[in-house]
C-alpha cells in the first residue's frame, strides 16, 4: 500500500433515533443531526463561499519550482485552486487543518497534501513531536513528523496543537434540523385522512376491532384512493380529526440561519453573490486575508530553514482585492496608468486580459512629467535690509 492510498475520501455514517406512528399512510421519522456539521446545507453554503473566494489566491515563492507546484499541481489529486479550497473547507469543518509537506531525497518540498483525518494524537519520541492520524471508516493510521506538517487553526485556545472544535454550533444545527423535519412532517401529516373509526356493533372482539380498522386503512388511507371518498355501512361511524400542526415561523427560521451566518462571518449577500464593493472589501479583510496570511507564514517556516528565510526565502499567497470591484471602478483606474501608478499590464490583468509587449514599463503623460530644476520659477523676492544696516546707510 502506497502513501497516497491514505488520502482518499471517507464515507460518513448517519444514524437515526426515535420514531412515532399514527393512523394513516404516513410515518413521521426524526433523525439525529449528529456531529458532522458539513451535512447541514446552511453550513455548507457558508463554507462554500469561504472556500470559493479563498481559492482565487495565487502563490508567490522565492523558489520558482515551489511556486509552480503550489499553483499548478500541489499533489496527484488536485490543482492549486482545489488545494486552497480543500484546506479552507477542512479548516472550517474541523477548526484544525494539516498539510503534509512531502520532500524528495534532497529534503526539498515536492508535494503538498491536505490530510483528511478523522482525529489525531500528539506523540513525543526522543524529544521530537509527531502527529498520529486516524482516518474515518477504516483502522488505518499514519504517524507524521511535526516538522513536515503545516498547521492552520481556528478558535486556538485550549490546546497547543489544535483549535477548539465546533461543538458550540451543534445545538443550533440540531434545532434547525428538527425544525426542518417538523415542517416536512406537518405538510405530510395534514395531507392524510385522520380520524376515529367507531363501530355500532356491541362488544366486538379485539381481533374484530383491529380487522375493521385495518380494512378501513387499507381501503381508504392509501395513495390508490385518488377520489378521497370513503363509504361506510350503518354499523360504522367515522369522525374526522382536523390537525393543525405547530411549526416555526419564517422569522424564527431566518434567525436560526443568521446565527449560523454570524458564526462563519458571512451573510446573504456573500452567499448569493449580490454583494457591493464595500461589502466584498469588508469580507475580504475579515475572512480571506487572515487565512492567506496564516497559510503563507506557516508554509514558509515549514518549507525553509531559518538560514534560508534569513536570506529572503518565502511563500506568499496573494489575492488582489481589486478583482472584486465593479467594471466601472476598474475602468476609472486607467487614470493611474498614464500617471505611472500602474503599468498597462497590471491594469489589463484586472479584466483578465493577456499582457502586451512593453506593458510592464510604467508610462506617464507629458503634462505629468517631473519638474526639472531649470523649469522651477525664479525667486523674485529681495531680502529686506536689517535695521542695523539701515542706520549705517543713513550715517
């Protein structure tokens, strides 16, 4: 079994608890939410927004070979965009994301693998730190040295190794899950005929009562009874029961979602991609840039030695925030091009246009050229004689 065999997605098992049934063709089933927050559509929409915008970043490295690896093919399974999206998703789901740095025979980084662990343990061996990973759905384990692991953490509080987990959000997700199932159950419950079936025959045996009820349910309380009509003889009476299930209001459900949005720092505008420039800039400053800084610092310190870093080695992820601005704003920035503030190719990059020859050289309009010393206005002011000099002239 090769090293890469460990990096395969694991299947998650769901669980069910508790059932109830009443007279009619529908069985209402409530299932526990569990602990996998990624099963929630609300959580997944929040994480998708974070990972999609994060994946737009580009890697910059002092070593061209490593820069090419990070941007084009960090590992066998993914490209640079998927690599960033995977790390961000793992971080939001687990609050701790590990990236294994695979090295060649010379010790140089040759691959970067997000580790899809289920849980992990910290081990000490001969004074060195190792992490033992366990993978969901199997009994496979892997021990990797801390020096080859880049680690990103959220809610970094109780542990020196990992961030705190997402148990704080589980009660709200459980409430949302129960609410959604309640609405579905209410719709299905009110669509069925329900009531009390009474027989006028005296002292029926229990088996006869059960047979009467079963025959009525089989004949009328099923999908084949399309007409919705039930016929009874003089020995039976059916009293319908009107059900009005109690469900949460739209405002309550909206507040539940807002609690999840606040937990992840997103809103409807970010999720639905109808944000303004100011909203996107605030989102970038609060949720995208801190992640890119953390990943840049962690990969730099784990890929290079202290000596290499001292001589300028670095890995830096950059995402141009100007790419989120409107077309009108980008067009107005042409004023920076003919004033030397941007090169033509930098401006063309805002529109995803290919560079042109000579476009990396700053240009400047003639009326904005530097002022030469010979062009400076002459100083026509004359120095006033001092009071002492004036007295000497009078004498």
